[in-house]
């Protein structure tokens, strides 16, 4: 049986989004889906939003700088 090969770019991971958020905080920029995507240079907004929720960046109160 032949192995299926995936075509296209690899997806983003939770770690990718976490590192992007840390970089945004260090730079004093707002953590949000658009800035995370700009920082990463790839990824769907849906995936980014889901990962931001998992990381606790889902509400305005949680978008403030978090301690690293």
C-alpha cells in the first residue's frame, strides 16, 4: 500500500502560536488573530483563534500582558 503524501505547506501548531504571542508581548503589540498571523506569516484565522482560546487569549480581559 502506497503512503499518501501531503501536498502544501505544513499547518501551524499550538507552540507556533504561543511563540508568536510571546514575541508580540515583548514588542508591546496586541495579541490577536491578525497580529499572530502577521507574526507567523501563515495559518488560517480559524486555527489561530482556536489556539488563542486554548492559550487563554479569548476575552479582552485576558488580552492584557501576561507574565512570561
